[in-house]
C-alpha cells in the first residue's frame, strides 16, 4: 500500500440533523463505536458536541462530532469516507502520502463502483417517481372527468329548469 508504513491519522466530522436532541448524540456515539470496530481502525479521540436547535426549523436539532482515528492506508480512509459519509475530513498525518499505481487503481475503482451504485439508485427512484406521477395523472384525470361530468349534469339540470320556467312563463 503506502510506501512508508506510517499510520494515517485523520478526523471525521460527522453531523446529524433531527429530533429529539438526545437521539442525535446517541446516534453519533453509535457511529463512533462502529468506526472503532472497523478492521484496521483505531479511534484515538472523539468529541460529541451538544445538539443545537435550528433557527429556521424550530423543533429540529443539529449535532456534530469529531472522531480522530488511525488506520494503515489512505485507501482505507477513502473506504470509510464512503461508508460513513462525514461532513468534513481532515488528514492530520503524515504530511506526505505516496501511493503506487495499484493504490490509485483501487481508489478509482471504488469511486467508480460507488458512483455506478448511486446512479442506479437515482435511476430507480426516477422511474418510480415517473410511474407514480403517471398514476396520479390517471387518478386525477378520472376525478377531473367525474367532476366535469357532475358539472355538466348540474349545468344540464339548470338549463332544463330554466327552459321549463321559460316555457311556463310564455304560457
């Protein structure tokens, strides 16, 4: 992997949004525990900040944590990044990291694999959305035609009444 065998030391800043605030802290604690259980990863420090209520969305809270950890390779850090999706990543040490072509190949293939997976999820979601939109149009169309039929019937009844009234008046 890396040409020098120094461990990679990094910080993941994780952020969660939701409610209740105590649930957010527990979620971040669980993430920290799961990260520490990862193969070739050792959490060195963690700080979980208090949840704060959002100004623009009362009743919702945001909470973040800083998890400092060590692992053997930058490839592992990238894998963890995809798995845990931190809001921010900082590589603390080493200052210089050298990768061979196999490491780059692994990184790029992992990136391509993830992008294809996300693309597939997006396509499925779009197809489902389009299917639902079509069904909704069909349902709304049948309701609209029912409503227009009701309106026509009311209109027909009104014109029939007017005709009857007019014929009575003319007699």
